C-alpha cells in the first residue's frame, strides 16, 4: 500500500492509494471465504462452490466490494497517518484503476482540519463573572429536601397549585407534574388547575421567545392531555429534628451551612465555565477560517441529538414537537446552523492554541479523570479502566487537552 497526495485546496484533500496485486488478492480470497454461502451454483452445495466457479457465473469482480470492505479499515487509516492528514469528515472512496496484474488504485476525497492563524491569545480582556449564593437559593434547596421526604396521598381533585398531576400525552404514558412548579412551558400548568382525574383537555400554549430550542421559540402548540391521577403532598416540618432524621447534621443551622457551601462551589464552577466560554469566544472573533461544511453538519447532528434528549425527558419526541410547531426537522436543524458554526470555530481555535503551546495530557491526568469517573459511578478504578477502550481513551485525552488549554487562556486573561 502506497498513498500519494494529489491535490490539497483549503481543507479539501484528494489522494490516491496504490494497492499491490498480492495484497488485493489476499483480500479477495478473504471475501470469497466470508461470502461464498450467498451464492447458489448448480452442482455444488451452498457455500461449497470454488471461487473460480462463482466468478465465472457472477463475474470476475463479484468479490471486489467485499474485498474493499476488508481492506479499507487497514489501508485508509495507514494512508492518512503516512500523509500526516488531520481528517474531519467521512471519506469518499472510489476505484480509479484496476490493472492487468491485479493491483489497483483508489482515489480518496476527504476534508481535513483547516489551517488557521491564532495570535495575541494571551491577556485577552473579559468581564469577570461573580459567583453569588442567595438566601432564596438556600431556601429552595431546603424545600427540595423537604419535598423528597414528603408523602403522596391520592385525591380526586380538583387540581390546585402544589398538587402532583399524573398526565399522559404524546409519547408520555404517565408523567408526574407538580402544578405551579413552572416545570413546563408558561401557561401549561395553569390550564390544569381546577381539573379532575379522568378529564381529557387540550392545553394551548406558546413557547417563550427565549426558549432554548430556537426552532420552537415563539411557536404556538396544542397538547392533548389526559389527567390520570392527582396526588397531594404531605410535608414534614423543617426543624432540627428533620435535619437529624434525614441528614448527617445535628441541627438545621449546620444543614443550611453545608447547603450554602455546596451551592457556592457550584456557583464558582458555573462562573468559571461562563468566563471560559467568554475568553474562547473573544479570541475566536479575531480569527478568520474557512470551516468545512462536513464539520458543521456533524455538529448539527450532535445538537439535534441533544434537543431530542431534552424533549424526551418531558415525554416528547423531536418529531412530535416539529409537527406541533408547524416545522420540518430540516427547518429545526437549519435554525441552529450559525450556532453550530460558532462552536466548530471555537473548537478549531482551542486545538490550534493547544498545538502552539504544546499542551500535553499526562498519564496522571488521565488517571485522575478516571478516578473521578469511578467515584461518580461508585466503581473501583480498575473496573473503569477495564471498560475504557482505545476510542474512549482518545476522547478523554481530547477533552482534557481542551480543558487544560482553555484554563491556561483564562489564567492569562485580564478580568474587568
């Protein structure tokens, strides 16, 4: 196997892979052994016909495609490694020539990471984000603790704020919604108030203009909802006894202090993440780069999957929301294209800076990350290491390199 770069224009690359006769013959023989049971030849039991007989009946190239399927996972990665290409798209591969001696030449078209210049990326000015914890946030956490210790008592209704309505609609067969919690779209929960178990109603709402899924923002929707059950919560008193009985703390004050400390840690992390995003965006604004459409499409795939996952938590599917909002899936996808381009550009900028700064991920870094993962899932570190394959490990390295690079940029930034 010998690759040869033919043309490189921007991020588009064309190269050839020459495969010698012996290598291709070996792949054809493997293909024959793997697929011979597909062919029915008179006079031979199924799967027992010689290769030459099958080729005479079905054509000499009968095994070519299967042979290429066997060869490509070996020769393609080796070719891009030898040519030093940073590939960012799925390749288009065709047979250019099959020679008389049995060798052949493949032609490959693929997108590679575009070249970009990033300068003056240290000392960028960004606005400092303050991490504050309010008494309302602490009270909300305490309320949530009390809620988790509540008892649910069935009632026929009518529904009042604070009741739990078990509803079904769309793909959801039984979603428990606290009426008045603001969990659903504004206007949805209010229309349940006063209804009784067993009723079926149409809930008419309009998605907020600032709804996270931009393609649904401002769109009117009608939900067909059946109220299956109504439950009333009985809550325990919030006092020192509650703290002793339900937590490791001896008093309500100790519990509040712990909640405040945890909220502050979370707020600090959120503030840091916001500033991390700001510093990358500020640097990316100064960079000009022609972004491959294949990278944008891949990012859009990820975003569509995320939207679908978010909707599934409420018992709905992306297809159902598209139908109700009067949009096609393609329109929903296109609404996020600019955001996808920005995310890809930011990623390219980070990768380039990591390269310029020689950012490295050590074994200690990887072990620390796996240790966190083990603690999160309550597993032993060795068990986590057993299930982490090469692809997962590469993903961990990429993520940690990204984090290290952005943290370096934030440390060097000027906070106003």
